[in-house]
C-alpha cells in the first residue's frame, strides 16, 4: 500500500508539474548573432547592414552593391519542430525573389541531432538554389496523373519527412514575407497569360470599337489647369491659348497582342515587324496608343526602345515594366490619326492583362529658366483586355504539407487504418479471440506487423517528445501545425487517445508500440533458449514502477529549467536507436538500446514497465478509461490468485482487480477467464456439477 501511494503521488506530481509548466513563461529560442551570420555568408557575397525587419540583413555582392537579403527563418517564421524548438535557417534571397542559397544555422530535431546526423538535412537545403519564391514547390514525387509539370519536387529525407516539411514551410513563409515587404510585386501570385492559339477573327476598326477592344479616353485643358491650380506651376501652361474645352489628351488604347486584332489595324510591313517582336519576346503584351490631343506621348528627349517617362502602367498598385516596342507605325486607313506608338508590358512578373490594370499619362510643367522645377499631374484610366483572345494558365498550387504527406503515404495510411481496425476488433472481441486455439500465434503475428510495418517501415514509433513539443507550442502560443507533417504518427496518436477511453493504455502499449513488440520477441526467444526469467517480487515491482513516473517528472522539470537539454534527456527512450535508425548510431546509444532489450530477456518487458516515460504518460489512460473491459468473477482474488500469478506485467492486484494503468492488454488473464480447464472457479464449478450428476 505504501508503494501504491507512491505511484499515486507520482501521478499527482506530474499533474502539478503540468500546471506549473502552464504558468511559466517559455524562453524563446535565441537567434544567431551577426558575427556568426557574417561567417556563414560565403564570398563573393557579404553581410550588409540590418534592415527594419528583425532577423533580416542586406546581402552585398563583391562590389558592395545590394544583391538581395539575408534572412534568419526563425525570426520571421518560427515553426516548431518535433522537439518543440525551431529549425533555424539562413535564406539568401536575391532582388528578383530567387533563392541564392539556403543554409542550416541550428536545429534540435531528434532525428538530425544524432542518428541520421545533419548531413541529409544540409543536402536537402541545397536543392533550393536557383529556385524562386514564386516557383510551385512540393516535397516528394509526382502524384501520377494528378501531377503537374510546372511543380518542382524536392527530394525529402528518408525517416525525416516530417522534419524537412517543417523546414520547407519555414523557408517559404520567411522568404515570402520579406518579399512582400521589400520586393514589391515580386511575391504576388503569378499567372501565365498567352494569346489563344488557333483563334482567327476577321475584324474591322468599327467592330473593335463596338466590342470595347479599342477604347478612347479624353482629358480637357480645363481639367489639367484644375490639377495645377494653386501650385507653383499654375502659370506655366505650355498651351495658354487653348480653350478649357479643347482636348489636352485624346487617347485611343488598344491591346494588339492577339494576332486577330493586330492584323485588323496594321498594314503588312508593321504586322511582320510585330510578329518578329513576338518571336523574340513571347512574354510581352503589346499595347497600341494613339494620341490626337495636345499632350502627345513622349517628351522631346525620349529615346526609342526605352521606357517613356510620361507613361506609367500599374496593376494591384504594383508597377508593371513598360517600354517602347520600337515598331515603325504603319496603320490601316480606317484607324484614327494621331501620334502613335506601341509599348511592351512584361508578363513574366505576374502582369495579367485580362484583369483590371491602370494606364497613366503624366502632364508635365516646368517652372523657371536655368534650373526649372518640374511639376506633374497624373491622369489614370482602368483598362482590361478582351478575355476571348487569351488563355490564362494558373500555376499549380503546391499541396499543403498535410495533403502532400497524405498523398505520398496514402497506401501506408490505408493499411495502418485497416491494421488498427483489426487490433481494435481483437480487443473488442477479446473473449472470442482467446478461445481460438492459435490465439498466441495470431497475437505474435500482429506484433510482427507492428514491429515491421508500423515501426521500421512506417516510422510510427510514438515518443514522449511529441507531447512535450505540443505542450510547449500551446503554452508559447505557437502553431500545432507540425503535428500534421507526420500523419502516420498522428493516426497512431489518435488511436491511442481514443483507446484511452475504452482500454486505457493497453491498445497502444500492448499492441501498437514497435519497441514494446521488439521487447516481447526478445523475451520469447530468451525463454525458448532456456534463459532463466527473474520474477520480480510484488514489493519491488511496485517500487520499480514508480521510476517511470519519476523519469517523466524529470523531463518536465528539464523543460522548465533547462529546455536546451530536452533532446539529450529524451534519449532515455531507445526508440530512435532501435526503430527510427535501426541501430545506425553512435556506439553508446546502441549499447543503451541493446541493454534495454536484453533486460527484457530476463525481466518481462522491463523497459516498458519500469523506465518508459511515454508509458508513464499513457498510464493516465487507466484513469480516463470509462469502464472495466476485462471481466472478473467474484472468486478472482479470493480465493483464486491464478491470474495474478500468471500476469507478467504485475497488473492484477491481490484483490483480483485489474490495474488498468499497468495493463498492456496481452489477454492472458482473459484466456484463463474463459478456459474451463484453467480458471479455478470454473474448474471447481465443473467438478461440483460432475459430483451432482
């Protein structure tokens, strides 16, 4: 009873620690200092001065000019990994939104701290070089017929897929946020607009006007004078004799990118030149402007094939690159007269002509003779090209990390769901299951699947790190999205938590834990080879079971006092060594994992019963269980003690009641309960019936 009280005290201590943990502010991870960043930036680049965005510096080229930005991903997109800490990377972004390089600064992901090491993660980050923030990027491989050739697929890291997905999301989020603030217009969602192929219409100028393809806009001298009224340039009107009603601007705007429209207004010579321009610059939108007012289109010092200073084009408040197409104007007779030119708008940075965009003309006045001061008035019109003549190709949207992982592992997830349903069916029909004469063989078959498929293949070994990271993120107000990066383990967590309400810890610990299955097989082999089993006395069994609660409490204390040592402390779990990397680690980790397994060869599942912090946490499931699922008789415990004696887990009390916090659901006691040749009350009952007969 004393040690029973110790276990209850340990439970209470854990709950108290959780409450203290909830009230304790969590320390934020430290960013890399400027000196370390300077060393990480490799020539010909160098680190410039910091910007007004925390964690972002200017990136300078060899001549000292700004080449882009240096970003610490943790400062902008601190997505927690499975350790609860952020994967911090240095992103070198050029002024066009391209990735110059991505480097690892620091991380605490368990699989990369040891086991695989950091080399696979660093190789993964090298794949970003030459890509852009506007490139649709996903982790994995093409999804068969549903994939798109425009998506870029990055190779993930085997056994660490969830961690690299977290790193990818952090990189993209940080880069896009910097682009949004510093690279205006670069980080917009981009579409590709191309002239529709095979569409040939015979059109006239009047039809173009009637259909809205040719649009006329006008501005009077009076409107211009009103703009300059009350300014320094009020008296500097270059057209003082013009009446207020005279046209200062009389402009026709026509998108001639579509061949049918170009052919309708251009004579043969100009049309051939226009075609050659399209062959050279297929991503250009060509706009014809005809100005018949007093304003004109260009200033006296305009140079052909450059950007006209009086003409501005914007879309969504972002400037659109425009320049003179340098075409010799030769229009058909029915086209209105005026000063004409064709300008080119660049579609490569997301300009979409079939959405509203703005064309502006600047009215310019000068005041003074020697060093005249220039004043401007802007006149803007909204323009939209005819959708009939264009195909709008929307780039594929990369799948979310969760969707991508689910698609990549859909077969595994379906098999896992089916396997969990099978195990749950066994648990529900436990008495019918044990009546089968080969039920032990069937149970070991399930454990083989657990070890091979769930553990080594599916990497579904649950760890105490996940609850710690989840609690840390929740209390720090961070996103729990990192849980979605590993849906395989998420399904197992869901099954374990639901199982708490029905079977306590037995569903996961007894049937779905790969390392538990490995221990059971080690014990089975040891018994087959005649290795003597040590039977722990009830007193020491109760004492040793307290250890796992103390280990769990210690982990939470480390999180509170020294969170930087959590990853090292969680190495008390040999799961990563034995399951995640299959003993491919440093010798001391392998030695510890082998020791835990060998202990199970003489003490049944010693690690699970006495040391496992995850098991201590899952033992809380014994409290959450809604009803007893293992049947008991009145004679169980008094006078019969057979189930207690036979229970290798020590999960049956002297009274005959089941201690569900320690029960692994092996069903051995259920087998005794239904077997008329084993269960003492049934044997006695049968003998009495025989005597009466």
